[in-house]
């Protein structure tokens, strides 16, 4: 049976996560990392290529403009006629370049003139006037624009291809991790025969990656745990079987003792020892999964009333909705009997057994179940607070519920008291 302790205060509500759950997956994180790195690399390479080609294109246009400026300067000094794209203080010359040339320096600048890109070259002449020539820069601008579009397009294609390859590689890893996690959950649920069986762990000569190492460690742990549990189960069963014979003789001998208080104490202890031995044998059979159910139609209302009468306790039975279920009557009575006995032993009255369809609840009004029991289920031979018992009653109830295919949950009621909820398999088409 399981003792009770004071209930812990309810934990504060957890804050709502800012991002959806799927953003926490390894695939999502890898995709974001690959995308960010590819974008950064593409931006860096694109900037380098853009700057290099732009400098080369601008340099070529500047050389042509300066060459024409030299020719125009020679023609101006010789008094010859200037070409159509050369002139003194032309109206489209940028002001900054005009001031530079008026100060006695030569320079070039790209600007928009007549809605077209133009490379200007200007130099000083007499009386603070400026001689300037213009060169069509449309081809160079188109070359740079085409290069930028090609860089963007190729970067998008490269990022997409990298994402596909990266997603394929990461998905292969995550599939193996998910398989390992599923096996771990099966083992924690009691399936000690579950194994990952990663093919990379079967060949000793083959190099193992981290996922294979985790899978191999999990399989080794499961095998070791299974061996230890089987050894403990065999030991428990052997001890219980060995105790039955001397206990039978001890019980017979106790019946021959003369009446009196010492005899009552001996008989009481012998009966308790026999009950413990029978509980150990039952747990051994449950651990070995050798139990077989004897199914039959049973109405839950009369069955629960019979359980309460057999317990000899003052337990209130409330039938909200009675149904007929197909189950093993003896095992169901064993589960309910243990729940009722535990409620009276470790809880406080009133104890209420409620039938609401295939759901049966047993509630007391004590301090509630201990935190360890609510979180991890009953643990055999664990007691707290000096309570009597061996912690086997709820363990047996949980094991028999699993044999019946039912679920048994242990919680604490909001207004105080322990609450055990048994949900039986039920088909709506049953009578």
C-alpha cells in the first residue's frame, strides 16, 4: 500500500512560448543555419564580384573619357572646332565636377544626363572656364545591372540547392534520432525487448557516427536493465515460492496454539506474512506477463457494490451511469478492492466509489497521494511518514489494470483528497 504526504502547491502556469513547437526541431534549426550561412556567403561573394567588375567597367569608361578630354583640350588650344560631345561649360556638367575643374584639377564622374548614364571628364581652361567631354556609359551600366541580376539569381539557386541537400542530410540524421527516441520511450514504458538495431553498429569494422554511438549505448543499457530486472523477478518469485511451504506449516502450527493474546499476535503476523507472500507471487506473475484474462459480461454497478461489501469498510457507492463491460471480474474486483483498502488505510473518510459509464473513481478526503506517486506511479516497498504497508497494493492494482487493458491514473483532487481513476475498455455497442 502507498502512504500519503501533504500535497505540494500547484506549480505556476508556464509562459506561452513565443515560437511554435516545430521551430525547436533540429531540421528547422539546421535549415535556418544553412540559409543564414548561404546568404552571408552569397552576399560576400556577390559584393566582391560587383565591386571588382564595377571598378573595371568604370575604369575603362574613365580612360576613354580622359582620352577624349585630352583630344578636346588639344583642339581647343589649337583653335579647332570641338567635337559634338565636348564643350566649354556644358549645361549638364555636374556642379561638383565643375568646381573641381575650375579649381585647376582634372576629374571624372558618372551621372545621369538626358535620362542616360554618362561618364563626364572635365579640366580647366582660361578665365576659370571648364572644358568637359561626355561618354555614353549605358553599356557599362547595363553590364553591372546584368551582373547584379545574375549574382542574385545564382545565389537563390545555390541557396535552394544547398537547402535541399542539407535538408536531405539532416533528415537522415533526424530520422535515426527519432527512431532512437521512440525506442527509448518504449523502454521507459516497460517494453524491455525494444532495441534500436542501427545497422552501423552491427559491423565492428565500420566507423560509427554520434547517432550510432547513442543507439548502441541505448541498446546496451536496455539489455543490461532487462537482465537485472529478470534476475530480480526470478529472485522475488523464488523467495515467494520457497516461503509458501514453511508458512503453510507455520499457519497450521499457529492454529494449534492455546487461545490467548500471544496466540492472536502470532496468528496475525503469520496472516500478514502469508498476504505479503501471495502479493509477491502475484507481482512476479504480472512482471512475467504470464497472466491470462477470463472475459465475461459484467455490470459495473452490482460489481462495485459487491467489492465494497467484501471490503467490510464504510464506502459510499455512487452509480451515475451503469454499463455492462466485457472484462475479467476477478481481476477487476482485485483492482477496486486494493484501491478502496488504500483509500481507507492512508486517506480520510468519506471514501466514495463512483461509477460513470466505463470510468470508475475511488476518492478519499485525506491529504492526497505523494508527489512521487502522482508523477511516476506507485513504487513497491516504498512508504513514507511511518505509514504501515509494503507499497504493493497500488502496484498490484496498476499491474492488473494493464492486464485488463484499462488505464489507472493517480491524481489529487483540487479540493483535497486522493483520486484514483480507472478507465475500462468499452464499446458503445455493448449492452
